[in-house]
């Protein structure tokens, strides 16, 4: 699959305001800046922050993206990261 530029990547993520993980966890209030993607896990009310440089690196380097492969890039926020990538049609 051809990878997109970081600018296009961020642009697509900005259109995601909520997402659901493969296990059914719901993430809301998602906001994307140039450097981070933040939001809240609905079931716990806990906020999360994803470093977009690391997430974009994972997007570019990984052949297969899932929570296990994302761990080395975005440790502790793999589930929301994957849910947002799926919602943005990036995986």
C-alpha cells in the first residue's frame, strides 16, 4: 500500500472525533493537532494522548498494524491509536 504524507495523515486524523476499538471500547472527544491526538475513553473517563510523530512512523514502517505491532511506537495507547487509524481509513 502506498503511504501518504504526514500532512495528509494529520488531515485525515482531524476528521476523526470518535472511534471504537476492535474490542468495542469507545473513544470520544478526539482532537488532533500537528503533534498529538487526544481524547477520552468513554468507559473510564480517562484521557489519552498519542504522539503523532510516533504514530506516523508506525504507519510508515509497519507492514501489518495492530495493537501488538503498535506497542513499540505508542506504548500504552495502542487501542485508541488503532481505532483512530481504522476510523480514518488508514489501515
